[in-house]
C-alpha cells in the first residue's frame, strides 16, 4: 500500500463517520481513528511491530526497579520513625497504576483515617491497563495516614496507607 492509497483511505474514513478503522495484512497494520479533530493515523510495519512489544517491557522493567529502590529508602526513612514510635506498618502498592480511593466518583472512600480494617477489606483500587484491581488489606488495625492522593499514579511497592496494627 503506497502513501496515496493511505491518504485516500484516511479521507474515506473521515467522510464515512466511522470513529476507528483497523486494516491488517501480512506486511503492515494501519489504525485510523477519527474524532472532533482531524483523523489520526498509526502505521506500523512488520519490523517495528515485533520491536514494539519489547519496548514497553524495557521501560516498565527499568524504571520500576530504580524508582522503588529510590522511593523505598525515603519511604522507609519516613515510616521507620513512625514505626519505631507507634509500631505502625505500611500497606504498599502491589503494582504500578493509578490509585483510586473510591469505587466510583459518586461513592464514599473505601477507608479514611481512623477506620478500623481487617484482612480482606478493600482499601483502594489500582487501575492498570484499563483493569481496575481491588487492593485488599493483609493486616488488621486502624488507618493512621493516607499517603497518596486520589487519582494519582503509584509505583510498585510504594506505601499507600499507614496502619496501626490491632
């Protein structure tokens, strides 16, 4: 498929009113998305298509390792004085994603400071790749502090809550 055929396809999709069209052959893959703006086109040839899955894996693996190690000492320095003073423990994020304190915008938060939780209680949701994962407490106790703002990105093993064990 040459550039003129691609341009004609873009014009056809824009006039048709379709919001997205995907065309895939052995040699290439084209996705055309339209919206309020001009049509957007993504063209991936066979060689980049093989490299593309490897690229997300490297940035995810590389930043994930240094970032938690960089944050963990700082988080441990903050929580160690608290842990020494009041025997507190942290509930950490089991994954990278977006942190949500409530099940939906019109609902109350799962837990707030002062709430008593037990193992299995849902404390938050972390969205990763359009999947909403309920995060359950593995400890029982009273929530002392919420360390992350609602709808904020979180890293693997980042402290989310400080809990005073019961």
